[in-house]
C-alpha cells in the first residue's frame, strides 16, 4: 500500500490517499481518493502529459486545454457544475474534483428502459441552469454530451453536474470562435462549417443541449453514422433527423416542441438558454420544487457533525499510506465502470 502511494506527488499524498480506478481513457484515468482530514471521497482526474501532448486535442499551446479547464473550474460556482478541490502538476496532471457517485448520464440513457419524461425534465432543467450560468460568465462549454453530465446518485431523482471543460473557451473581446472541437454527434452545424468562415458563438451549446434532450427522451441520437443516405456532417448541417413514432408516442407535444426549437440550423433562430428556460415544458412547479429540495438536502450534508474518532478501517488505511504500517498490500483492487472523457 505504501509503495502504491509513493508514485503520486508528495503534495498530493499529504492530503489524499488514492484508491481504485473509476474510469480510463486515451490520455489518463479517473481514480477514487479519500481526503485524509475528513475521509470524504473525491475523484482524481490524472492526465498523462506525454499521451496528452501526442493526442492531437491540444491547441497551439501544448497545455492549453489543461490550463483552460483549471481556470474555468476555479472560476465557476454553481450547484450544477462540477467543482475543483485541488490541482497538482508533476510528471502528470492531477485534478481533484468532487465525486459524483451516480456515474454518467450516458449510462442512464443507454439502458433498455427509457427514462421517464419527468426525469428528463428534471435533468434538463439543471443542464440549462448550468449552461446559462456559464454563458452569463462568458464561458462556452463546446463539448456537451451525456458522457459529460454526471449524476449525484443512482437514484432516479437526483442532482446532475456538468463536467469536463477541456474544450471550453472563455470569451474575450470577440464572441466568435473557429476551432473545430467537440464530439461529432453533438456538434452544431455552424461548428462543422466554421473553418474559414465567420465562426460561431455560445449558440453551439444550445444545439448540443437539444441533441442531449432528444437522446434522453427517446433513447437514440438524432444524427448518427448508421444513416446510409447522408453523411453525419450532412445530417447535422441540414438539420435532418427523424422522430420514430413508436419511440416518441409517449413523449408530450411540449417536450417535442422544445427539441425542435433547439435543433434549429440557423443559430440566430435557435433558442438561447434563457428562452429555453421560459419554454412551457419547463414551467413545472413540482419539478422545480423537487430540484430545490435536492439542493437543500445536499447543503445539509455538506457540513456533517464532526466526530472525534475516525472509522477504524479508514484509520488503518491512512496509517498504511503514511508509512505507519509495514504492509504493502493493496487496499482496493482497481476496477473500471465508466469511460474517461
């Protein structure tokens, strides 16, 4: 156990004990860790510098995406946006984040049983609040997708948080961008047409939100590469998608209307986050009351009563990590249950 912990930066080891792997990807992994002073769980995003530099996702400055993500995570403060706790740079990057134990929205929408419309509404309302906050603060996410929406618990009724700001852009003097980034299925038409043209703005996030809502309501994406008649790019740039009757028969007309008003090819005619929040489908006081109750419950658990004694198993684990025990046995085997973005 001691040897396992020594591979991490000293400053990190002073505050945290690393545990099992939660997910992995091309440039790194996400691990579970425990804060020594509180025993609280956190998520640690470890980004391999060498792989990141060679990945092709960075811009002119090799550390641009990492620096941008850290800058944004430190700046934001919203209950539906993931929060940063610490950042360490050594041979790799270590981003310590609050832990969301419910996994990704992607896993929820991928289940054989469709999500209830009421659940979709609760989640989407929170997404809109979060993205509106970003836009109000001059930030465009640029990579909104179900994999980047995390759930606070495995319960159907729960809070969500948007994460992964590696593709985000903080708006400066100009509000238009030309960089091609994001996940193809969720890219707005103007992003695909942006190279060599006027660029695009925060409306790209509203398109992505429309695609997410579509997927949540029916379980399949509006644009996909299985369409043999049109390429994915042509489907998106033309705004051509199909509502399969049997998949939409239980979806309300108001929900369908909101999807259509977000998936508008012309960004100037697409709903903004403010306008979407005013849509009739979201004027649901019961849903908003549920959201407020979830917030209140979260606030109540943020500062639990202090205890004088740490749980025995945790004390033993921390002592081993700090070198107070001669055991080198692994405390928790590594597992993987979700993808790393």
